[in-house]
C-alpha cells in the first residue's frame, strides 16, 4: 500500500515538473509560429536593420523595420545596468560584510519591497518625478532615454542586491575568517579578497540583469516617449516591449502588422534566451576554474577598504532611500483619496475612472492573482522537489535549472503574446480571467520554483538521509520532513509570487484585462485590474490624479502588508521547526 502511494506521489511530482518545463516550449512555439508568416513578405535583413516602421498603408505602402527599437532596448538596458551596478553591488557588499544575521534577515525583506512594486507604479512615479525633473533641467517634454534608464535602474536594484550578496556571502565564508586571523581588517578583506573572488559570479548576475532589463515594458514605456527614432541620451525613443504593448490591441489578427509584432517579440525572446544560455555556458566554465582573490598589501589595502566601505554604506543608504521615497510618495499623495466609496464602488465619469471607485479592479486583481498562484505555484513546487530529491543525474538537474532560468528571463509581454495566440484565439477562450491567469502563472512559475528549490537545498541533508535509513519512502520524507521544515519559505515565495502577479500589467493588455467591467463572477469573463486601471488613467491624460494615486496606494498597501505577513510567517515557521528538532 505504501509503495503504491509512493509511486502515485512520485508520478504527480514528475508530471507537474514536466508541465512546468513544457511551458517554456509552448511559449517559444507559439511566438515563433505567429512570427514566421511575416518573413514571406519581409526579408529578415529589412526587418532587423530597417528603421522605418509603418504598419498601416497610408498610400506609401507598409514597412516593418525594428532596428531603432532594438537599439533603444539595448541602450536603455545597458545604461540602467551601469547605474544599478554602482548602487546594487555596493549595497550587496555591505550586507555580506555585516556580522549580524539579524541585520540581513531584516534588510532582505525590505529590499524585496522594491521587487514587489508594480512596474506601472514605477512608471507613474517616474512620470511625476523623474520626467518633471528633466523638464526643469531643459529637456522639452522630459521624456527621454536617460529618464527611462534611471527608473529601470531602481527596478533592477533588488535583483542585483540579492544575486550579488549570495555570491559575496559564499566567498566571505571561505576567505574572511582566515583573513581576519592574519590581521587584515574586515573592510580590507572584503575589498581586496572577497569582492575579487566573487567577481565572476557578480558578472554572471549582471548578464542576467541585462536580460531582465531588456524585457521591461510598462515603466519604460511610460517614461521613454515612444518615438521611432534612434536613441539619444536626452531624446525620445521606443523599445521592443513598448511597441508590442502599444500596438497589439489595434493590430488586425493575421495581418502583417500582427505578425510583425510577434516577430519583434520573437527577436526579443531569442536575444534573452541567448543571454541565459551564455550565462549557463560561462557558469560551467567558471566552475571548472579555480577561484581567485586579489591581494593588496599595506596601506593600499587599508585605503581601498575605506573607499569600499564608504561606497557600500552610500549604496545601502540610496537603496533604502529609494524604498522609503517610493512608498512615502505614493502613500502621502494617495492616503487622502482613500474612502469607503472608493473601495466599494465601481468607476464612473465622462473620463472613465475620474469618479467613483475601484472595487471591480480590486476584485479583478485578486481573481487574476489567485488563479495565477494556483496554476503556477503547484507545478513550481513540484519542479523544485523533482530537481532536488528525485533527479540523480547532475546534467539532467542542470538542464532543468537552465530551462527554469530561461523561462524566468522571458518578458511578461511575451507571456501575454503567448496567451493571446494560444488561449484567446486558438482555444477560443477569448479575453477572460482564465486566459490572463495562465499567462501570469507561466510568469510566476520560475519565480516560485527558484525560491522553493533554494529552501529545499538549504535543508540539512542529514534529516532526509536519516529518514531513508529508517526505511521511510522518499514521498513520506518529503511530506513529513521537507515540506514542514520549509513551509515558511515556501509560503513566503508563494506570497511574493502573488505580489509579482498582482502588479503585472503587460500580460493583461490583450488577454483578460479591460477598461471597465463589473465584479468578476466567473473565470471566462474579462475583468478590471488595479495595475491596468492605473495605466489607463495615466494614458488617457486624466486631469485629476486623485484616483490614480488612490489606485497606486491600494496596490502598494497590498504589497506592503503581504510582504510583512510573509516575512513574519517565515520567521515563526522557522522558529517552530527549530523547536521540534
């Protein structure tokens, strides 16, 4: 009986893991399928290197050249990465150098708040703050590549801090204590030994961050100006995700315009997949080479350590100042607009949303998020269990991790294109909550899987091995030891994934989000959503910012409360598990 139950459990774990991996293949297949027909009428060279984009024939014919879009995507991403690098790595150095585990345990959830802020809120604050600052500085409209890069750099900070601090902590555990024993000061050791030793992994994190930056849609689209011109620092431009988000809603299905947008998405997706494959290749090469550490002796080491210390402290201050400013700015301007009517009534007014409330948008966001977490969370945790406890071949495990990494690198706008092609059109579901939820589920799946796998890997192996020695099956060990021990981190990962889905706008644009709808009653109807509502308020040139600030306030409050609850629950669950040991 126990063997039968174990076999059934193993089958379901493996089946859900396969579903998770097939998601990547489905996304790639449907994007490529819808893109290929364009190249029957437009050459690949004209498409990639042409600068004229004229999707509608006004008498001079149509033209589909995306070179300016590619250049803008790369330019904004590179500039944002440079800005984020200066701050993110410095903050990571400070956190890795801290002797207090309490400091790190409190700081990381605080940094996670930046990751949880919806991109549309970044764009909204960018319009009101960054764009206005550029206008005061003499930039005509304030919309420019540099402004978009600054906004995007703040969005990259939590990813860089998390990834780089993990690498620095690993090298610190190897080198710091021996260095202190030799009389080298803490900051000199961090600057001249630990930081150089972690530089290879930090480089890999930067390459991955580049991929994330290239796929960002809403924040960049709202600040960059969206003009098809070659990017200049203080000029307008337009990225590939921006042009897809702005034009997909008006493209006639099956037209060259429609296929050209999918082709642009395919180019972006292939670029990001290539980046992830490059990172995997470099990681394998670097793993086979020995670690190194630079050594600077005497006064040079002390001076360099002092410089790194100032840089690290300043970077952490900038990071926390960004978090405080974002939440403080939205809360200060949005608190006065929150009322019972706003939270319980539908929107109304000649300009939709100027009056009334946002109740249908709140309900719709919760529906999208709940469905996405259920559809994406179960395969994500199953995939993590499969990799850690079932796969014995290191190459197979590496291949699965690479697939998850590639899935994580696919932009949310591409997930929306996939769901539109496969679910809205092919399956005939139309624009509905379920169509959009599947897109969101594929988007959050790798987000949850990575955190679940990390939690499983950090579990002491002796606990699981001891259960095997006592004759327990693998499934029994997972059910009675692994899941209870990791439940705090698993719940935290799921809640953070829910926050990620809650703030997503791009996948909703053409899959299930609408400008106006009643309270959602079933999964096969479209619905409003908070991030989409905020974007539409800004896009339609609303004369009053009250409702926009109120919408942003509700989103930020939900994210803040969810993050706090997830952190507290994870700490309580960890403490309770330690008591049972």
